[in-house]
C-alpha cells in the first residue's frame, strides 16, 4: 500500500510520545496500560508516560489515522471487558518508517560532523 | 481514586467519556506499583501537573479543530459572518464608547489621591436651596473651629492678560491658598508648591503654571523656573510647573498664584468670594462634617445675624460636581447603549437559531458520526464566540473612532482632562460585553439546535412552534420602541427649548471681549474715554448697524445678582451698559427710553428694568419715574425693556436691571465694568474683526481680543443636548433596523418551513390576499406585543428623564404615536418579502415534493 508522501510529511517530525506508541504497537495490538509498560520496558524505565499524555496522543493518532481500535478483540481468555485495544494502521507503519528514516538521516549528519554517539 | 476522577473533570466531557475509565484503570495500576509513600506522593504530584498540562492541550486541540471548522463554514457563508460581525461590532462599539464616557464622568475616582475624601464646601440657604461661594471671614472661622478635616483651602477664579509672548493673551487662573495643593495632594512636576510665606502681605509675587502653558510659552525648558512672567497687571516669578494631568479647578486653568492677602483677610461677611475645598479626616464621615459645620454656622449666625441669616453649610463630594441634567443624560445614554447591546444580542441569537435549524442536517450527520451533544454545543458556542470576538475588535475600533466626539460630554465642572483615551478599564468592559454577547447569542441557540429531539425528528415547524424566536423578536421590538420614545421625547424637548425666545435677536450680532485690566482702568473716566474713542469708530465701519458695551453677556455669565430695596427676597441681575445696547442686541424697549449720553455722572442715577422687574417688584404700578434702592444708590426708572434669558434658555432668570456705565462709582466695582463690545452688522463678523482689532489696538495695544457670535452663544445652550440626541437617535435607528431585519429573518424562515402547507392552501383555492394576510399577520401580532411592552417601558424611561425634558410630558402622545408607527412600518416592510415569497409558492411542485 502506498501513501501520498505529503500526507506523511505533514505529520513529521513526530512527537516522541507518538513515535513510541507506534513502536509499541508495531508487533501486536495492545491496550493503554500495555503500551505504557512496553515503552517503559524498552527504554529501561527512562520514559514513564503519563495516562494523560498517552490518551491525548491516542486520541490524536486515532484522528490522524495512525492507529485504529480493531473490532476483533483478542482471545477471550486474555481479554478484559473494560480494556480497549489499539492497532497500528498501514498508514501508521508508513509514518513510523518515515520518522525512523528521518532520525537515521539526522544521525548520519551528526556522524559526518564527528558527533558520534557512544555504542552501548 | 475519587480525587483522580475529580481531576479528570479538567478534560473536555467528550474526552472524559471516551478515555476516563481507562485512565482510571491505568492510574490505579500505577498507584499499586508505587510502593513507598514518597513514590505515591511523587506520582500524585506528577499526575496533577500532567493532567493540567494535557487537559489544556486537549482543550486546545478541540478549539483548533472547532476554529478551523468554523472558519470553513463562515467562508462558505460569508453573508452570515459579515452580518453577525457587523451587528456585534455596532452593539459592542456603542457600549464601549458610552461606557468610556460614563466611566470617566460618573464612575472613575478623580485623579487625586484619596479623592473620595475631598469635598467642596458652600454657604447654603436651605430655604431657597441655593449654594453660594463663601465669605473670607466665614471661611477662616470654619477652618479655625472645625475638626473633621485634615486640611481646608480656598481659591478664587480670575483672569489676567499675559504679555511678552506674542499677542497679548488672556489666561484663566486662580488665586489659591497653599492648603489647596495640600488638600489635593498635588505636587508640582518642577519647582515648588506655595507655602505660607507666599501668602504674607507684601510677599514677592510668585506663580505656578500649567504644563500646557509651560510647554507653549517656555518651550518646556526646566530652567524656566525662577524666570519672570509678565502680565499687564504685574510681574510674577515662576516657581513651579504642575504635571500635565493636573486640572484644577477647571480644564482651562493655566496658572495658580497665592490667594491675594487682601482677599484672604477680607473682613466683610457679605462679600462672598471664595471657593472652599477640604479633605475629610480618615475617621470623619461626610455626615459628621455636615453636622459639625452646621453647628459652627449656627454660632456664626448668632454672632453676625445680619450677614448670616439662615446661612448653613453644604458639604459636597468633589466627585458629585456633575450637574443633575448631565448625569441624567449620561445614564440615559448608557441605558440606551445597553438596550442596543441586548437588541443586537437577541437579533444575533435569532439569526443563529435560524441558521441552527438550517444546519440540522449537518448537526445530525456529526451526531451520527459520534459527536456528543457537548461537542456540538461546544462547537456552536466556539463559533458564536469567535464571531463576537471579531465583532468586539471591530467594535473597539468603532469606539475609538467615536472618542473625539465624546469629549464634549465631559462637563467643564470636573477637574479632569477631556482627552478621551481607551484604557484598560474600557478594554476590559469591551471584553466583558464581547463575552456576554458571544455567550448570549451562542449558548441558547446552541442548546436548542443540538437537542436530540430537534436533530432526529424533522420538527414540524410553523411560527407557533418557534416560541423562543418569537420571544426574541418581541424583545427587539420592545427595545426599539423604548429607544425611539426616549429619542423622540428628547427631540421634542430640544424643539421646545429651541422655540424659547432668548429675549434678544442673535442673528448678525457678535461680541468682542476687551478685558480692560483693573490696574489701568479702575478709574471710571479712563473707561469712559476708552468707550468714547472705540464706539464711534466701530459704528462708522461699513456694514455695522449698531455697537455698544455691556458688563456681561447673557447666558455666558448668568450672575451679577444684587439685592433690590435691601430685601434678601428681591434680587435682580445688574449690568452696566453704554447707550445703544438695546437696539444693538435687539432687546425691545417696551416703555420709556434707552440709556442715553445725558445720563452722565452728574445727573440723577437712572435705570432701565425688564418687564418682570415691574411685575414682581413694582406690583404693576406705572414704572416710569419710580425709584428703587439698588447697588448703593436710589435709581429712577426711565425705561422698561423685554425679558432676557440671562441664565440660559432652560432656566428661570432674575429680573434685569441695566444701569448707565457713566454712573458707575468713580472707583471700584471694576468687575462690573462693561468689557463686552456688542456689534450688530450686516456682514460676517470675521470680515469686520480686522478693522475692529485695529481700532481697539490704536486705543490700547495691550488688550487680548476674542470674538464670539450670539448665535454660537445660543447654540451652546443646546449643544450637549444635540450631541446626546444625535447618539440616542443613532441608537434608535440602529435598533429599528435590527428589529426590521429580525422580523424579516423570522418570517422568511417561517414561510420556508410552511411552504408545503401554503402550497396546499393555494391548491385548495386560498386567495393571494389570504396567504399574504396569513404571513403578515404573524409579524404584526408579534410587533403589537412588542409595541405594547415598549410603550410601558418607554413611559418608564420618559419618567426617569423627566428633569431633562423641558416640560414635555413623559407620556407625550405624538412621540408615542410616531414611535409605534415607525416600528409598525418597519415590521410590515420586514414581512413584505417573505409574504411575497409565500404567494409565489407553486402548489403543484410543493405537493409533488411532499408526496
């Protein structure tokens, strides 16, 4: 599926919270709290997203079409009535990829200037 | 958890409904994970700030969306947007402008520290309700004996002629006691204020000047302090310059000098010459001060019964110097402006309602797409607020452009500038008016338009179902009728004042003020010489048909009051004149003769009196040859002339007495010496002025001359009134227009809703006339209710303005009739177009569409 580059560019650069949420949804559908945990886990607890920031971002991302609320919910055993799950859309993936590319480009520029991050 | 739920109320309802539960869920988990009390506190704190921040962001997001949505909608319908902004601008602009003047004149504290404690003191006679300036000994006693005041000061107005700065020029100034500055807490911008040394007998003459004078005549240079200012009457050393915003006691005051020692120490309790101001102690109330001064006045009366019989003291806050008519008219204007605002508001409300109904489909779609009612209302209110704010900005511009016109409403008697500025207070008022407007015309229609019943069901319409809109229309009609009646009553009052005969013929007459200085003209013979040299030359000028001198111009100076036959109850105004005054001013001689050259200093004192003098003081006796005691002499009446409205068109005047200038005392009474040269000419004054100037300059080169026409003097009597009426009439016209538009809008909408019904009626054979009548009847019925209410409120408004109506009854039938007729015509005109649309309905196509 291809999207108009200007539609994607209009959203870049992504707010960090948005990018993190997209990353968290990249491999599977998650509910809000799971997204927060995933982000905290991947950043070694450095990024503790607040509920307000999370749901404000989610609301905006739903409007922008980056994510959807899937109609099909996970298997009943894992499901919790109150929870709402979110899924990344193809457009969301494209935007996340574009953002990653943009960041890589920035990194390359930084390296060219001799500003090299230490490998961890 | 309850606390967290409460916190969530910071978010918009739609957001809360969508995510509130989940957020609570997440927060509960976070709370469990936070093990230590410190971690819990940190979590709570961070959550609090996070919520405030994010809620603001969410609100902002919605606002941005709504604004974008609104902007798109308005661009699609620019007519609606422009109409709304214009109406809002007029409503807000009118209110802002009127508020700025009302605030300045009636509300805002005067520009002196603790101005609420500054009062003016008068000698008063409770019997007659008269207030008078104060005699010097009484003032000294008040100061000595009273304890309610922090300070008390006296001043007296005067004029002096400045020389050495171009043409000689007359300046208005005051002699003040040093306590006047203390009382006002006024400090000079440069130099020093007066002290008690300056008030000693024989102290070197010093002067403080206004900022404007300093700028104009001293180039605003600081080293002007210590230099000399030359007046025709003497030389003064400049010791101080007051700040630019210091005005006391009037706007035109240009200098202050110490109260002359002789004036301050004057010993006559009959000679009322001083204005007195005082500052109350913090602990004293006005009532206490009044009681104390009354008590003192009683003691003074007991000690000097002859001069102080029935004399009391009145204590008036400096703020209350605005005279009652000015106050009434300003309040009327403000009420009218509020009326316009509410009419504009109701007008926009009904416009928005109608638009809301037209937008039902759109709202229904949005509702179906999941927008809650709260979001719809919010969107609609955002829209009306945006329009109101745009209108508010335009309104402030309207107000700014009208500020110069409003300067004339600042009464002379207030010690404040008449330069109107738009400040924060006024802007705050405009903001409030805008908010009221936006919410006023936004919320109600929004609630209605978004109500689920209306969205889902295509409501059966017809005017009966549109009660809210009908009520709004009635309100508009009512407001218009009230404004029309108010404006109409004031116009009728103006007419009736304009028809009042001033007692002289103002056309082609003008006056040249020749301020003969007391230092050189105190001697009567000097003045007689001056008149004898000036008058024949002026009379000889081509185009001049008459010229004479008089002490004071009528209406410009209302006073000059003296007692007749030594009786306090018999008062008359006194003017000294040269022969030929009556024919020059066009005052008819009813009996006897004019003052003549033969009434010289050696002849017996004579007088010419007005008709009311004969009626009131001579009880109808044949006046010619009668004698009366007046101004220190027994005077014989040689002539009777017509009545002159000395005190102005709207006020009763004392009877008038005219005395020959040649029979003035040899010295003294300089204040009464004739200094106004009155000229009747068949050519415009301006063309004569140069010749007159040359003639007078030849005789005395140091007189500053100023000219005013009698027509201007008479017009000034009604000038402020004219301006008030202009504004009120504009308001009335505006509201009438809005009401007309309102009727048009309402009926157009009603007709469009009833097209099927009308189609059926036509198909069933209803005549054009019946359809026409059906539509117009709706409008007329609403207008009738509005007119009825308007008449009631209009009468109430008239009653409250009675004091400025110059005798016109508040229930003036012609005014009421005209107002109602105008509104009816407007209503009928407004319903005409919709009615025409109704009779053009094609029955076939409408019925087909129905099917």
